[in-house]
């Protein structure tokens, strides 16, 4: 971190996919003392360093945004001020019984404090070492935890929510002289003495907590996140070509798995559908079962990174763009029994950023209608254009794009990063709007939201509740301006 007031040194910040290239005043870096070894003293030292950086940016009247892996396709992390590179802030520790408000309600090892710069991969590795796991992750584990929760990163577990729904408390640095520990009053996590050891103001408020879980990076710097973790588990994945007929059509709108012949009709641990517009008569359906022990009849994901069937949707899209005559089923082979830990199946993508994505949250029951409505448009897409359906339980976070009940279907369109793909996406967005199909947008995906469309998607009450929480944590206009950016101003969330 610079020791003197920040001097203008215009540089460029670029996200991972190259969809956002933005001039910035300076990139600042805060490092932990003592490497990766967590201690309260070292953690508090980092808090003080972040506060000094906030004070310097306030003094120079520039904006400040924390960035991690730069995974978002949107400009949510962009700023024309100072970029705080948080990737070195990666302490991880379990909270002990004496640090918890109600140890009886939180079994030993079930609450983990992770610094905001910790990646999902780092958390996977740390947790596996103590016999624990995150309940759910996204399709890739390269995101930082702060970025993942701020944008609503999700998997496809119909019975669980997105990443922010496993958050139980947040430590936010909100000014040069203030930092706060936020948790719900309805489910307090740490004892007041723990917050005192951090020097943090303890705030127990459900509305503020719900807003802060999907903060779009604008509630201050996310220094620490408490995650509720579970016992380590294994996954067994299968992916098959399935006719896109009446059975699959009913399934994507109901999640009643009796339509595919399962015994109980209950959703599996993970379910997704991947399709190519010109091969609409079939789709790739992935079903993942959860096991307490490693399934004996499974292939080992850890030893098969290079196999075609281990590719994520972005890698498939890039491969199809490079081989325009290839079929989806040639690039992404069906398989049966790919087994491993969550972190080995949902790993860091090898995609190079050539594929981009827009993901829309739809209420269950309108999925088939939406897909049929835009199918002809999808067929106009360039080679590499794909559609994907994933499902999560509705989130209670105020501005979570996955808030649709009883389940949110994430309808994602992927394609090459080109003007043609943007033109296609605009047509799809307009078509859904014309048909009045309710939809929200993944905050980290491509979108062209504005003040009116955000309020239409979430309702004025939700938006105002989020803004009230932001004002409570950032009471001065100068602080709110500090943690804003052009995107927030355009969508009316910078006040």
C-alpha cells in the first residue's frame, strides 16, 4: 500500500474476459503480515492498512473498488479511481466454540472465517484438509469469496441457494475510522467479545445483513466472510444426451424428476441442461449425486483434467468457436460416473476469456416458454453460441438475482466475445421484455440494466431497503461516492 497520498498515475484495469478495459488512477495492494498464517493481531493489522487506504482515497477525492479475480463480465468492479487488488488477503480459520454466541447451534468446525480475497479453490483446499466442504460453489472455483457473494455466484443445486446463502456474517471496512461486523439479529453468530477483539462495531440487523450479502462491492471493503460449511462429501456426476421432448420440457418447468423415470421424483444434488441452438432436438443433461464416501464405481476427476467431458460450458463454447463444424456432443462428450470432491469437479476454468455470458434468473414455470421464445434468435448466433439451464433455491439476500420462488432457473446464454454476440443478447433481452416474462440479471454477467429496469425486476421496496442499509453503513455522501462507480450510478444504486 502506498505510504504517501496517492498521486495520479493513470493505468488500465482489465477484467479476466477483456469485456471491461478501464483507465484507473492507481492499483493499490494490501498484504497480510506473516503470510498465510492467521492471527487476530495480523488480521487487525490488515484492517488498519485498509482503513489507511480508504483515508488516502477520501483525501484525494477518488473512488475505491476492491477487485479479486476479475471474473465478472460486467463493469461491476470497474472504477476510474483506485483499484484495491485484494487477492493477497487470503487468511482462513475456523471459529472456535468460545468465539461463537451459541456453540450448541453451531457444531465445531461449522463456521469458517475467510478473508475476502480467498478464492473458492483456496477454500476448497483448506476445508478438505479439515474434513469440511462448502455446501455449494459455482461452475468454476477461481472467483474470490468477496466477488462471488457480491455478484450472486451460483451453482445448480435446486435445494440450496447461491454462494451468498451460506454466508452467516460479514466484516466490512466502511471508512478510515470505522469497520463493522454485520450478522442477522435472528441468528447471531459470534459473541460480542469476538467483535471487540477485532475492534469492530457489532451490528445485528436482518435487513442490513440481507442487503450486504449481495452488495455489488459498494458497502465498503469486504474484509472477512463467515461461511457455514458442512462435512466433506463426494460427488458422482453423469451427463447424457436426452431428447428435448415432452419429458425434458416438463422437467425444466417443474423439477419433477419422475418425468425422467427417477424413483422418488426429487431433485438430485445438482442438475443442469446444456444445449446448442442448431441441435435443439437433443440436449446434454448433467445429474450429480451426493455421497458421504467416494463412490467405488466412479471415474476419478482428479486424473482426467484433459478429458473432453470435464470441460465447463465456457470451455465448450470456446472449443466450438474454434471448430465451427463440430457438434456439441463431439466437444462435450457424455459420460457416466465421474467422481470426485466438489473442488475437483468444479475447478478453475482453462477458458481464455474468448467466451462471454449473460445469465438471467427466471421463475420456475416460465423456463420452457422463455427458451421457445428465443430459440430462433439463438439459432442466429455465431459458432460457439450455447444455452444452459441451472437451478437454485430462492435467496433471501435483498438484491440477489436468484430470488425467484419456488426455484430460480438461471437461463444462461454463452457465445464468443464479439459484437455479434452482444447484438444477439440485446434481441433476447428485448424478447423476454416483450413477453413480460419476469427476469433478473446475474450482476456479474453481461447486461444493460438501468434505473428503471432494476426497479421493475426487484420492486421499489427491495431497492429502497438495500439503499437504506447502504446509508446506514456509509452515512456520509462522501463515503457512498467513494465506494460507487459508473455502473452503480447508471442503475440508480449510488445514492
